[in-house]
C-alpha cells in the first residue's frame, strides 16, 4: 500500500519520527509503544524494536525469541510477534511502499528488507504484546522474503565515563489527572521474592483500593520473578535497564513524573534512586519524595539504605521506617528525628485454621512425627538469616534428647552448606528442607507448626515473624533490630547473640516441647497482638496519613532545592558510580569467581607486562616504541592481556 493510501494509519506521516506496525489481531500492553519509542530514543544504534509476547495457538504460546539472534531469528520457522516500532525515516528509505501486515502474518519479509538495507533492531525482554492465531502463507507467499546480505548485528553501547546527561523529551504524553486520588511512583531496585517486596505489594494494593494510580520503576537488571504480582495491581511497570541506556534514567523518570502527574515518589531500596534525589527534587519541585527502610545492614555500605536515608534526608520530605529501633539508629547518625515516622508493617493474610485431626493428617503427609514439637524456619538461606547457626541449634537440640520436626522454607546460596551440615549431624529424619513455597502453602505449613525459629544476624521486623504470630506459632528469634518491639515475655522469646547462644536456644525449645499449655497461652497472646495492632488496614491508614504529612512538608520546603547545574552534576556522578559499580561486579563475576581467572590469567598478564617493561629499557626498543604504528600494536597487545 502506498503512503497516500494508508487511511487506517490516519495522520501518521505528520509525526515522522516513529511508526507502529502491527496487524489488527495484535494487542499491545499499555506501555509497549511508550517503551518502544523510548528504547529507540535511548539506543540510536537500532532502527526498530519489538518485544516478547504471546500468540494464540492451541492456547497461549509464549514467544521469547530475540532479534539479537540475527539470521537465526529470520530463518527459523518459529512463531514471531508482529508488533514492531520503527524509525519512520529509515522505513521510508528501505521501502517505496509500506504494506499493512495481513492478519496473522509474521513480519519476516519486512525485517529482511530492513536487514538488506543495513538496519536491525532490538527486542525488549518483556511480554508486551499478544498476537492472534498464526495463519500459514499460501501460494507465492509460502516462503517469506529472506535477506540477501548478512544480517547486521548492532550492540547496545556501554556508557562512557561521565556522559553528558541528556535532558528534555522527544514527545509529550500528559495523562489526565486522577479524579479519585493520588498518583504514586514506587522506585525499586527489583521485583523479587522477599519481605520488602511483599510490603511494597501490600502498600500498592492499599493505594489502588483507595483509588490511587501507581507507577513502578525498577532500576536494576535482575530476575524480576515477582513482576506478575505487581502487574496484578498496576500495568504501569517500567524496568529501566530493559529499554534505556543508563544516562537516560534521570530524564525518563522526570518524563514519567510529568506524564503521570506523579504527586509522590517513594524510594524503596533503590541505591540509584537515592543518588538521583537531588536532581529529581530540583527538576520536579512540586513532587513529594519519601523513602521506606526496614533494617540497617552494617556489612554493606556502612548501614545500607537507611544510611542513604540519613545522607539524603534533606532531599526527602519524610523518612519512613518500619521499627522504632531503626528510627533511633538513624537519629544517632545525625538524622533529623522530626522528619522520621515509624510505620509498623501489617499483614493482610488470614491464618489457615485446622482441626486437630486435620493437623495430624497434614503432618503425616509431610512425614512428620505428629507427637513431636514442630519447628519452622522461613527466609532466604543467606548470611543474614544464619542457616548454619540454625543447623548447630538443631544438632544441639537432638543431642539434648528433644523430640522435634523442623520444616525449612527458603532458597539461597547457603542451602548446599546447610544441607551438608544436616547430613553431617545425622538430622535427615528430623529436618525437612522444602525450599521456597508459594504464599498460600507457607500459610498452610504455619498451621501445622508450633515454633518459629529464626537466629538472624539482623532484622527489621520480619514479615515471616508477623505471619507466624498471627497463626499462633510461638517465636523464638534473635534479639536484633526491632524484634523486641513485637516479641515480649507474653508472646515469645528473644535470644541475644553472644556466648552460649546455642545453649539458650536449646533451653527455650526444650521448655516449649515439654509444656503444651504454655505454648498455647503464648500462641493465643500472639494472635491477639497481631489482630489488634498489625493488620494491613492499620498500616494503610497510617501510610496515607504519612503521605499527607509529607506533602505538607514539601509545600513548605524551599524551591529550587539546588542550582540546576549542581543538581545535574550530582546526577552525572551518580550514574558514573553505577557504571563503575556494574563494571566491577562484572569483573568480580568473571575474574574472581573462577580458579582459572584467579591464577592462570593474572600470571600470564603479569609475565607479558614484565617483558614489555624490560624491553623498553633498551634504547633501540624505546626509540621504536615511540613510532605510531608500533605504539598502536603495543596498545592492542596490552589490551589483550589486561
């Protein structure tokens, strides 16, 4: 179809930068076109982009083929998504006429023509389109046109040092104001399984239920395996590294703030989010900025995100923390106490109720001794949760003659070491490592448990602790963080770190195994405490009050926050910090985590560099090394061995 005949595209040629190509049977995620245009704006090396998606073919078939596969992508007969966003000038250079895709036809010939013209594209690694049933080509169209030349292979460029910060946007996309309530942006590092992300989900659900619109931005490349859980509450989700170059993060966030009319930005665990605060605050003076922290992490960056909360407090309208302990920790480090609010985390899940017979039957189903004390542990098997200390406690408990079962819920890097200790201590009969479980199964396992055992290195207030107490599972936990704000003499036991720590755990667990009546009294106190003070409804009410107070603080704050030039330089430094950190992480993963990298390569490199240094001592070699051609060769040799 010629350009003049493209009636269905309306006035597309009046906006010549980008064009969206798809058949009538393709449905887009609400953010696909927006992400596609920003992807091309941010990555000029690509002429077009598409995404992952689904195709209706005897049900929904997931399509995860990537344009980075080049010729393989075109040659293989696998089903292809049909939505493509292209740069209009490039499309017009490659085609005299642009034919609309017949419904159900794959765009292989279209992409082949672009490849022959020297252009190729990028796939956004998210499922952002749903295509109708694939129809097989007939007659002369049975074989799609294939490229005659090699398929180009452009690569996403790696950011250079101290890149000039791009500003401004290529297009405007103002959404209507939300007549029902707020518009809130959550600035997160990722969407993964964990207590902090569960809190974020609960806060988003409370906002959405109250009529607010929510936008979620994730700043890290990660396995965002909980993205679907966030997507149940909002479709406005942006994983920035999936489609943006690093230097475009700040202007894209400002674009979203303007487009969505964001009134509040919540920084929840994003290091880059903190570091960009001076720039965002200066460029968006009418937006409220708050953060949310759960626990200090002294092993990481001298306190982790709460330390950033102290350092960037002047750029925040309110600090929100989940324990009084953390508030006091921040004040000890010179934070202004008047800008900190404690918001205890509430839970919305309802405990599973079982009769005595149902409980016994379920225990037998897991191979548990129904007459023994049932201990449960939940959490990521990492240094924070101290699973190896847990194994020591369980070993000592068996040595003390206590009859028990232990259910271990969770995955993590220390699981193999934990299982090795369980085998070494001959605890295979008592200890059942069941791995990570969906939330509903976790609640069911709580219903057959008596005691929560968590000897953590540090905590805020664990969500697992709250849900266990709601189910009447008596906590025996480390006396760290804000645990003492929830666990008292009437409800459970706090065990301090230090000398004879394992013995203290054993004494408490032995007493609980012998006194069922005491266990039941404490279980009842736990249930009543959670029902009275730690519900999701109570947290949401307090959350909305905090947002109102933060907005009042913003209205009274000085504007502008910083001179624009200084704010821009601070943002540039933040991005440079991210660039270097990412590169160091890459070097550590590829050079420090393998024996070969630790030994063979450094030795070879050291020997060659020593040879270069020795040769340069001779006058002739020194003279030759100053020649342009030889200098170029030496630079390449050094690069090869560095």
